[in-house]
C-alpha cells in the first residue's frame, strides 16, 4: 500500500466517521472534548479532585459519561457506542449542552 493509498483510506474513514457523528448527534445531550478524545453523551458527571499533597499539589478532573459515543477512527462502528466512560485528566475539558429544538 502506497502512502497515497493510505492517505486516501484515512480520508475516507474520517468522512465515514463524520457522517456517523452527524447521524447520531440528535441522540445525545452533551458534547465532551478532552485533550485526547471527543465524546457525545447523555449524562456527564464532573468532579474536581483536590490533591492531598502526596501528588505534588496537582488537582485533577474526574468525569463519568453514561450512554456515550466516542469519536475514534480506529474503533469499528458498534464499538464507538459505550455504556460508560471514566476520564481522569489534568488538562482542560470542554462540556457543551446540545440545544434541543422543539
């Protein structure tokens, strides 16, 4: 497989993933973006965990997502739907409520 073939394949996979995202978006209430992944979820619980000093004084975020979809080109379609996700991060997290039109 040439480099051009590989690029064409990845571009096609990204387009398919975008189309799936567009189709499943109405099923979810939240968009969650971390430094590593992009998720859609119906329930998001975020907790700030203060370090007790043993870890150098760094606080972190713990998120639990329920009924979620993961933007990941390397997961086959059904594996992108997960019942729960636990995320632990020291970085920024963006959580947006999706507007539900009547």
